[in-house]
C-alpha cells in the first residue's frame, strides 16, 4: 500500500511528456505596450500662428491617459503663455521630466509650479532628473549663454514650493510601456554639446562638462519605439540604441522627436547620423529646438522619407501615434 501511494504521488507530479509539474512555469507576461500617445511642442525655436518661439524646448506628453511635461522652456513664462494659447491645461499634470541642466530646458519649472499649484497643489510636483544634474558647473570667463539660471537656483526655488526631485541613475518605467532612460552610455563618440562649461570629477579636477545627466523618454509601442529627446547631448544614436535596450520589446525605432543638437554639425556627422537612424528603422522624425533646420531636411533626403514624415517641430506641433506628425504651415 505504501509503495502504491508513493507511485500515485509521483504520477501527480508528472505532466504529460514526462515533465515534472513543479518545473512548469506560467508563460512570462508580454511586455507592456503604449497604445495611445501624443506629444505637443510647447517651446521651440519656431512658431506658426499660435504662441511664441524661443531658444528652448518643452513638450506635453500624453500616454494612455497619463500626462507629463518634458522640459520647461528657456524663459520663465514661455511655456505658461504658449500652453494657455494652445488651450493646454497643465494644472492636471503632476510629473515633470528635465532632460538636463541647461537653462533653455529648466527656466520655466518654478514659474509653472507656482502658477499651476494655485489650481492643483499637486501640479508639477515631481521632477525626474538624471544623476549628475546637480553637479557643480564652472563657467569660464568669456563664455556666455550658460548661466541664465543654474540648477542650484532651480532646486532651491522649486523645493521651496513643495516640489520634489527624483534623481535617476538607471532607467525607470514611468507608466507601463513608457520609460525614462536616466543617464545614457556614450557608446559612440557623438560630441553633441557646446564647449565651455566644466564640472569637477571625483578627485576634484575640472573636466569638460559633457552633460552626463542627459536623459530621454522612451515609448514602447506596437509600431516600434518612440524616442523623445531634449537636446540629445548624449548623441541621438547613443540614445536610440540605448532606447532599444531599455524597452523590453527591443523593437526598431519608429520615431525620433525633439532636440538633437545638430544645428552646427558637419555633413560627415549628419551623414553618419542619418545612416544610423535608417539602420535603426526610423520612419518618423520631428526635429525641434537645437536640431536645426538643415539637418531635418538632410535626414528627409538621406532616409528617403516623405515630406510629411520628417518635419521641423514648431510650437504647437504634434506627434500622434495613430495620426502621425502635424506641424502647422510654416514648418512643413
């Protein structure tokens, strides 16, 4: 009887085909995907019939019913005014992403928090930043354009308004299917930053500031991966290749949106970048802010894209996952 009981117990543990039931595992859940996404430019160097242009960047991102503000513009009130003209209510947005420390992406944060919290105390109350954004920056004498507002000032004033910074040293999933990269590894020698500022390294020496905190937003969609950059100081190819590692699907890159800091790039660099974008599968490009006009047109020709698929991102321009790009009249 005892041996029969043992045999019965063993039989219950054996699945058809001789596999132990204890070794069976439920199939891994499919990676979360973004189903609906819309990006609306609120600050850029070009505008059409609504809002004002500036040297800066900001965009409202709407993903499956959730919203975040990506960067905050170059002047304290540009995004505030442009959002009002566009009929965009930022008081219901709680999350902010700052791509990096430069004034043309951070200057609007305090103004926006102060104004929006009048309607909603939680408005713009969380700011995700890449590790390194609060490093001490030294601007050599004679170098202008970098110190209109410092992150030390932004941090002081934002926290005084109850805002909280969340510093990322690695990728983090914001909501299902949407990821923040955190600092991006510099695999390729893309030097997409302006010379001048210095930072102190771990031993206290002054070294070139290569904007180590630069981060982007990655959306993993059924059409492929969508990448949103602020200035792309880590290099748009480094960012895009890293996005494929961050996104669980590791799908081709479907769209690249935002600033890519290529306005002064030489043709050799543009050619290399364009060919890499093509290898990555990119079929939609909206180059805003510091991308420059000519690089956008160069990419259109080099990648063989239709005019409607590779455009300059002006204030009010949108990317919709289902509808594609809409940039107004002047940016076509």
